[in-house]
């Protein structure tokens, strides 16, 4: 699927350090293990309705920062992202608003692309819709069935066949994966999140309450595709496994998303992926904190959303939106207040005025400037963007005219073009 236009990312003198990154499965920050000089990044994409709120944007900016830091360290990054363009919540929204689900998904995916472009987010190398890989998902599920890791659960007469579920206990017996490997959650927490986040613990016919859906047989009033499994559509977790393993080397260097995806989504994607390849799914499992608004997590289900496109339409500079989000550490849970944007606009104004005093590259720097060194060191430390912004503030407030390299560094590493 088409992604969006690549922003300009200037090359800086010298090479940055490989970043250290928090890993959910160990609970520690450690260096990203890059295979040779290339890394594979998978980040879960949107379910295209109510796009793009500041929570989404904040998550994609975190992984955009990782990608920029890796590139600056000389790493070639292959980046894959999905869009969940068919799934229950999307279909429910389409029905509730009387819109065709495809139109809803297409329109919202377009909006997401334009928001990402406004925010100067580097596009994924492979941007893949679930509807593009239905046959591949069916093939993967068939392999899990053959291995005895999937089983049918009967449906009522309105459907075209059985639904298929992943057998968590069989996978624990037959593979190197086990429940909690990635999330480290206890049984009660897993049970709660499974029920809250799209799971169906009480469905009759399941072998274990936590077994996740792999394949949903066609229903009369739902979209479906003909496959070797019969007509149906993919379950949620397997879609990401299949897209990631199609485009990235196994294990993926970093598998990422918001912390609301730790369980069951990423735990189960990891389970499926380990079962399909016999190898660990990802080296790092990295999760962003949740952005809140009006006292709750910003979420489509609550409707407490601040959208990138609305801020831009109201005349706010998308660079200020980006700066406002980067002012928070990616792992923190934090709450959005409108004053954040006003503060970011002022900061942007100071930075732009500083950049305008640049002497126009009279000195072609071949060595990293102190600002480049400072930015690299903040960002290599678990993507510490608040410290990186402080480092720019400190140089700006000194009032010395920047070199072109300093202005380039803000654009390359923080994604803010001060010459625009
Ligand atoms: N399509 C699935 C992933 S396969 C999905 O979770 N879509 S989503 O539209 O609900 O979320 C897209 C991304 O934004 C996910 O990584 C999710 O964790 C993240 N996200 C959602 N809400 C917030 C929030 N309030 N703060 C930070 N990140 C969020
Ligand atoms: Zn996903």
C-alpha cells in the first residue's frame, strides 16, 4: 500500500551511537542489538477510524525518533507497519455511522498519511493493509493447524464454518514461548487485559480462556475473503505477525507499539511468530506510555480525542505539535493540556529566530558540533527527547549564531525543520 512522502533528513558529520532502549520483556534499558548494520522495525499501525489523535501521534513519533537515531548511527532500517483495515471495532463504527467500512478505512488512512506527513514522520518502508495479506494469513493459520497449535471452535448456523483459535497451552508445550514471556504480567492481569482488549475469555468451546482468535469464519453481514481455510477474515494478532515476518528478518530487531498492546496483542503476536518460525519473534519489545486527556487515556472508545488534523486546521504549526509531543519521554504516561501547545509554539519561535541568525554555512563542519554531540547522547539514552529539547534550549538561549550543522541536527534528529 502507498505510504507517504519522506521528509528531508540531513546527514550529520560523524556517526551517532547505537541507542539503548527499554525492553518490556526484561524491564531494562539495554543497547539495541543490530545485526551487522541493519535493523528491522515493526510498529503496529492504526485501526483506521478516529485518526490521528495525539496518543497515536506520540507513539509514532517515539519510533520515528528511534529510526532517526539508528540512521544517524549508520544503521540501515527496514521499517514495516500495518493498518488494521478490517476488524470488529472498525466494522462496528462503520455500521453505527452508516458508512461503508472500506470508505471509512480508506478515508481515515488518507488522513493518517497526511497527519504523518505534517509531523515529518519518516514513512515505513512497507506499509501494509491487512486486507492485502488475507491469503497469507490463511496460509499461516493452516500451518499452525498442521502443527497442532490451532483448533476449530464451532459457530452458529449463520457462519460459513468454524472459527479457529490458537492453543496457548499447546504452544507453551511445543515452542520456546510461554505466557508472560514478553509482558511479565501475572495471571490476573492477563485475564483482565484479555477481556478488556478484544479477547473473548468466555466463548464456549475454547480450550483455554486466553486462547486468541486466529481466523473468523465468514458471517452473512461481515466482509470475508475466499481462502484455503474457507471464507473468513484474519484475527488481530496473527495479522501483525504475518506482515512483520513477510518484510523483516526474524527475529525483528524492535517490535513496538503503545503499552496498551503489550497484552494480549504483542504477547500473542510473539507466540504466533515463534510457532511459525521456531525462532524468537523480536529482540526488543518496546512500548510507549499512554497520552491522557481530561483525566482518562485518550481513546476512541471514550471519545476524548485531540486530533492532529484539527490542530493543524485551526492554524497551529505542525512543528509545534511535534515539539509538544517530544517534550514528554516516550515511556511516560502523561496528560495533554492545551497549554502544552502554546509553550511549544513559543519554543519553536525561539528556535526559528535562532536558526535565522545562522551564518549560512561559511564553516563547512566536518566534525560534530557540541550540539550534535549533546543531542546524540540524550537520544541514545532510551530516546530521551525532553533532554534533547533542553540541549537545544541551552544553546539557543546562549544567543550564539548556529552553524548549519546545528540547524541540520535539529532537523535530522528531532524532525523539526527550522528553515521552513
Ligand atoms: N491496529 C491496532 C494495532 S495492530 C491498534 O492498536 N490501532 S489503534 O489505532 O488503536 O492504535 C494505534 C497505535 O496508537 C497503537 O500503537 C496504540 O498503542 C497507540 N495508542 C492508542 N492510544 C494511545 C494513547 N492514548 N497514547 C499513546 N499511544 C496510543
Ligand atoms: Zn499490531
